[in-house]
C-alpha cells in the first residue's frame, strides 16, 4: 500500500517583493550607506537575495544627530495621543503587508513560512498595537504621574526573529516619546528595512526611526556612541558583556536580553501527550534559534523511558525542508557559522558520552539544514547541558525529586525561561517559585504576548520587554 504523502504547498516567493538592493534609512530617507555593501543570503539555498548598503561611523553620527533633532523638535514634545496615531497606523500597515513581510522574513532567515506567517509578523504588529495604547496613558504605568522619555535610543538586534525584535525595540521606544537608531543583524536586514518603509509611508516624522544595516562593528560603534541616552541590546551574552563594559560609568541606560539554556521540567503526573507537544515546540520552533528555547528537558525518572519514546515518535514526524512550503515544520539554519556551531557542540555531546539520536526525516541536500536531534544520558557537566546550542538539539536529563529538578534547572549561568509540566497545582506553584528564570511557562511553552514582560536573570541579562514593566526602561522617572 502506498504511504500517504504531503503534496508540496509552497508560498510564492514573489509575494516577498524582494528588491535587488536595499538602502539604509536615515533621517526619513533611504540613502546609500558609506560602508561596504553586504549581501544577504537565503539560507535554504545559500543564494544571494539582495545587496544591502551598510553604515560607517559618519553615517552613525548622522543618524544619531537626526534622531536627536527629531526627539527635540517633534517627537519628544508631541502629545502621547498624537504619537499613538502613528503607532496605530504602522501596526495597521504591517497587518496589510503581513504576507509580504512573512515571505521576506522566511527568505532572509530560513524559518518556516508557517511560523513567520502565524507568529513573527502578527506578534510584531501586536507590539505596535499594544504600545500605541500606552502612548497617551504613560502617567498610569506606575512610574509617576508624568514620566518623561529618555531621548535617543540605540538598539542592536539578532537574526532569529528579525522583524519581531525590531518591533520589540521600536514600539516601546516610540510610545514613550524616544527616537531610535536600530541596527539589524547582518544576515537578516530586510524586514527591518521594509518596516522603515512602512514608517515612511505612515508619515512618521523624519529621524524618529533610523535603520542602519551592518555587521558587528557597526553595532559596536552604535552602542558606544556618546550621543545616545539609552542602549537596548538583544543578542549573545558575550557581546552583551562587551556592551556593558563600554557603557559602564557613562550614565546611559542599558537593557540586555541575552542567551538562555532553559529547563523544561516534566513531572511524572504530567499529561504526557500534551507535554510531548510542548517539549517539541519548546526546542524545534524556529530551528531552536530561540533564546528562551526549552533546550534542557528534565524528566522525572519514573516516566523518562516512556516520554523519550513518545518524543522520538513525534519528532520523527517533523518535516524538514523548504521554508516556503506551508507543510514544513523545521526550516533552514540561518548561517553557515551557526550550522558549524551546532555541529561542533553536538559532536562534543558524543565525545563527552551522551547518546545521540537523530530524526530519520529526509534532510535537503542543498542549503543549510540540521536534522532534529535528541541526546539522552546527558550529565550536568557536559557542554550540551551548559552551553547554548541555538539549534534543533534537545538534551535530556532526569531527576527523582522536585528538589533535584529545581536544583538542576537552576544550575546554569542563564535564567531566561523555564517550563513546568504537572497536573498538580501546588507542585506547579512550588516549582515556579523556586526557578530563577524571567519567564516560567506552566503546561505550555514559548507563549509570547506583548502584555507579558519578558527578560532574564543572571547572564540572560536585565530589564524587561513587553507589558507595563517593559516601559520602565524607556522612561525617566
Ligand atoms: P550576537 O552575535 O550577539 O549578535 C547580536 C547583534 O549584535 C547582531 O546585530 C550583531 O551584528 C551585533 N554585534 C556583534 N558584535 C557586536 C559588538 N561587539 N557590539 C555591538 N553589537 C554587536 O548574537 P547572535 O548570535 O546574532 O544572536 C543569538 C543570540 O541572541 C543568542 O545568544 C540568543 O539567546 C540571543 N537572543 C536573546 C533574546 C532575548 O530576548 N533574551 C532574543 C533573541 C536572541 P551581526 O549580525 O553583524 O553579527
Ligand atoms: Mg539572510
């Protein structure tokens, strides 16, 4: 009997309205940068998508000056109720162009279209809608009756959620009355530039939002610029530490959203089928390129064997391949460098004695792909239990008692997120109270909402994004 198969269901790449070249957005205009142009690739094919102009230090000076001018002349003095109208307009225009943005994001990043369409783009729009609502109500946010903006914000973001991270920075900054200079990641600059076009078409005053593409050196020059009042960074812990050193003693505001190595704790009384879905989503969503990914599964010993069998059966059904295909579950790894890092860390897992299991799913021959992988027999001391792999790799550890689960979960330099799976409410609360993680999900994972603050403990950074708490970092009070 012939096996049941999916027919291909590709989204048209043309919907992304890809241009051969993109320019940076400075002072309300698209202009050629003075840096060496970069080429951004489609990681599913390794073909060049477009050439993108980059900023040099004098462009950064110009952008910061444009943002300062906009802040002092227009955006800072503007009543919140007027600022809100621009944010609502941007949100509506993002919704109107959501298909285009989803396809472009998938082309540039490699993530499945299902995720860019259903998660990244709607959530990015939701951040603008949510913060538009705050713009005229800042006096009720709990930071005094009349909190003031800080001034000019410099922001650097990573490649894993390009448009969403841009929205996480721009929306609260603008709602609070600040202006911003944003550097997107070198490998994924495109959707931030389309967002800049949306800002322009929404009639946003020139200089309120500036987008300067470039590599890490542009990021370093931006965050160190003396003309800024605040820096908001999302990226790796190593770069976050460098930025913190740069800003030490300057008096400028800083928030850091850094790496993670989250524990997903499954107790023996959990609804196992539901937990399997949550564990799979927790680590294979966005190829595991997620700072809050549930990369360490802590399972109670008595159900470990059963859960691992269920997991392997479920993971085997994940489809890896063309990110533009609506049936694809796991897309491409964003860059060759990231693929090499995943390959290196998983090899270390084997060397250190863990047992490797790889999904039998077919892997495309062309492009940057890594099959869903699971390690059992993992010890706390192994690199795959300690370091952020940032790929589709799950490390499974076991525990016997709740105390042991909490001790192991907290035995990490990170503290961004955690998951708990149990049917018992008291155990849930007992565990959640003891976890040193900024976000704790209960019987679910990777749930994001602009109203809920997100951020880390320890080396996962400081400051919160989203919710009332997220506004604090953009207000003087
Ligand atoms: P990364 O290397 O730190 O890069 C992040 C951004 O910083 C990129 O735009 C990068 O430019 C830029 N950059 C590089 N060196 C810099 C420097 N010396 N000074 C200033 N900027 C610099 O991180 P990544 O590997 O792209 O991103 C993955 C990391 O981000 C993971 O650790 C992940 O956990 C973390 N992350 C955290 C959150 C959160 O909310 N906590 C969310 C998403 C991701 P280039 O693109 O040119 O390298
Ligand atoms: Mg790219």
